[in-house]
């Protein structure tokens, strides 16, 4: 089934038309890679899929919910519950431990008790090979470890879909490969769905589909 469906997405900035009517359908458990030159609008499109930005025209459906018809408060809750985000720069909070950073979406959600949130965070860090690093601050972690904490954070609320924007762009080749393999392990073992914007052609080649964005349009 279509987990995500975007149709006729258009976005301009000033006089620059960045997205010129893009359609995309993503199935449950699919890993989709979006590639293309810098400035092609890949991140803009991803931010719209993640409801961090709004299109000027077009619609986005996630699990058959027309996301932009929701009120802002409802949309924020929907985003927190249904969408996980991984960015090029991990954006961990320096004063909090790996476990505390991973648990942030659960605390923001406000519907889980603290024990359940911490148990879920510990479970994810353990699964990601960070069991012994849970109480370390980001400054005490390697770049690859920091990005795995960011993955744990993205998965904390068991999102329907994870959107990743250049997730390995700040990693060396070894850590990048480990991160890429992790995405497919999560897909194979848990049915996790990913849409990944990347310049890494090795990652794009591993994906179920490789789509090219150029001149405001999407090509398969």
C-alpha cells in the first residue's frame, strides 16, 4: 500500500521556481533514494514531505491523512508520531547524554511515561551498538556514534516513515557504509520505510528505487 503519496508539489522562493509539480508514491517498507545536483530542490522537497515546510500547490498524504489540512497543533503532533528525521549534522544537544538525546521525541510527545521512554531509548541504543555509550555526552562520541544516536532519536516514537537528508554526508567512508547497512537492516527486520536525499551514489544504488531530481522535476 502507499504509505506516502505526494502529488503536484510546487514551491517557489522569490522568482525562483524550485519544485515544478512533483509526484511521488512510497510503499510500506521501501527505501527510496533521491539524488540530483546541489540546488535541485531535494531538501526542499524532503522538508515538505516531513511537514517542516508547506507547498504552494499540491498535497501530501501519509497513511491516507492529507497532512496539510490539519491545524498546526495537530500537524505538530502528527509529525512527532509519524515521521522520523535524520539530518547530515546530527543536531544532538550538547548538554544531554546519548540516551537523553535519543529519548527527546518521547518527552516531546507527552503520552508515554518516563520509564517506557527510557526503556525504548535503551533498546534502540543497544540495537545500534551503543549500549555502553548511553551515558556519554555527544562530545565524547565519534562522528559515527553521534549519527547512530540521531538514528535512535528518529526511531524513538516508532514512526511510519523516516526522512533522511544527506545522513552520511558528514561521515568517513567506513562509518557511511555502516550507516547505510543499518538502514537496510531496519527495513529488512522491522519494515521501516525510508526516503533518503543523498549525493552518495553507493547508497543510492543500494536503494529499492533511485530517483533523480533536476530542474524542478523528478525522474526515475
